[in-house]
C-alpha cells in the first residue's frame, strides 16, 4: 500500500451517533488521506460500528479517556504520515476540502499549522463559534476569531475567503506537520480539553513557526457535541486553561497581565450573576483556585519554554490591546471593525 502524505485522525469517545452521521462525508471527500479513528476508551459500540461498516478506516485504541490533549498525544504516536489533520467527530467536510490545504503546506515550507473556514452545521451561512475564520488573542489572553467575537457570530458572505496568517487554529479541524507536533511535544495534557490548541499554537509562534488560515477550504461544525457551553465544566476549563496558557507563553509583563486578567474574570462572574448562573460563578472560582495551586509548576514550564523563544516572533503576539474593552465599551462587535 502506498503511504499517503496526510492522516485524518478523528478522536472518539462514545460517539457512535456522530460517526454514523459524519464519517461518510470524511471518507467520500478525503481520498488523498489515510483515515484513523482514535478511540478514548469508549464504552459504547462505536468502534465495532466503524470496523463493521468502514473496514478501510484504521483504529487506534487508547487505554483511557485522557480528553482531547492526552487522547491525541497518545494516538499520534501510532501515525507516521507527514501531515496531520485532527478532526472532530462532529464535522462535515466538503468536496475538495483537502486540496488547498495540501497546496499551502507544499508551497509554503514555513507554514506549520493550518485551519480551514469553519461554518455552523446547523446554520450553514454563518461562521461557527469554535474557530470561524481563524483565531487571534488579545494582551490579556482572551481569544477571538475573524467571524466570531464573544457571542457575536458573523454571516459568511465571502469576507474571509483569503489565505492569511493567524495566531491560533481551531482544534475542531487542526492541520499540523507531524515534525512540528513532535518538536512541540504535543498538547499539554494538564489542559484535558479546551484551549490546548491555543497553547500549542502560542508555543509554535514563540519558536518561529507560522500558523495559517485557508479560506478556500470549508468544513461545517456542529459544536458543543462533547461539552455544551451551558455546562459549568466548560466554563471551568476555559477560564483555568486560559490562565495556564498566559502564564506559560506571554513573553513579558506576566504579573501585571495576570492581575488585570483576574479582575476581568471578576467582571465575567458578574455577568453570570445577573444571569442567575451561579454554578458558572463557582466554576470560575474553582478555575482560579486550580490556577494558584499549579502556579509554581507553570512558572517552571515558562522558564523552560523561554529558552526556545524566537525574539522576532515572541515580541508581538496580540493584534489588539483588549478585546473586552473594544467589544463591551467601544461596541466593536465584528472583526473588521
């Protein structure tokens, strides 16, 4: 069998219904790729379903459910293809989606990570929350996207059909060179899930690697299929992992940035308070306690990572000072404003 250049690796945990719905589109439109399902110790019969109905799909069996981060770190040890696509199980791909991605990797040797255009499966003329038209971050570690800032999601009318440099690529559909993934030692397994792709992209950026958005490739993402936005655990992971990411990767003025961030998180708690979402307030408090408990270890990791900083790249990682200020105070709701 001829080895292909790219592997599509779908991480699965009790996701038979999602595999039934979305795996056919991946197989139909990905003849250039070897397709893997990496199973995170599922207790349903999803793997039996794949083996029975799609025998050409390769199965990787993880010993435990280590979440997105550890799940992919373990699975990718068994993948040899030069290019990797980490694909959520709740994504529908489109005809020809891989062609512009492969062209960009082959024609731009400096490009290490790529994200396609991510639209909403349930509202296909709109961008999807998790990645949209490519990710950026502000000085205080708040992520935002072209096409999605906080809860404002833009309609797609071709405004982001370009190919351009971005700061982070969505973990929902995340392309990376295998050599770069190995150089970065993969995802930080302490994250479990949420923001581990931003941490990885930030570490890549600080080492001089380039992340691109390719808007001529399109996928549709359901979103929230594993952990819905109304779940306090998602709030906990997002706030905790954001603080982890800033501490590890922001190149300077760390403590003033963290101090400001903690104040802004307090304002976020007020928003939940006014919405009577008390479990989310508790989730933010737990996130901060977890952050303080891990701070000594994070500072040691930061010291090690600083040894690999690329001075040109790491000197500027944010495009704007505060997305919170622009969005909530200045009323700038869309990326192009």
